[in-house]
C-alpha cells in the first residue's frame, strides 16, 4: 500500500498549537492526529431512517395542544 505525503502551507500558529495539544492528549503524533481527524471527517455517515426521528422534539410540544395548534396555523393561511 502506498503512503501519501500531505504538506500544509500557511497553517495558522494557533491552529497548529491546538492540533499539537490534542495530539498530546490523545498520545499521538501531530501527523497521526491529523490522519485521525481527516478519517473521521471523511467517513460516510450511515443513512438515517425516518424511524430514528420518532420522539424527537417532543419536549417542545409538552403542554401544547398539537391539534389546536395545527388548526390555528391552518386558519391563518386563509
């Protein structure tokens, strides 16, 4: 397997310091940390199912009459 080399020019010092600090916390080299970050960022997310959304947002509707809300919204369209 071939190994690619990536050179980054003009990397801001503040960004490099943050990267180096995170690498130290994770006990990695800066190069290993960059590889880890890029790997995570470029992973293909698993497709979501509409069923995964069941129950999301219910805290926003607590104590609100949903049917009444829908009726008021529909009435405002006229």
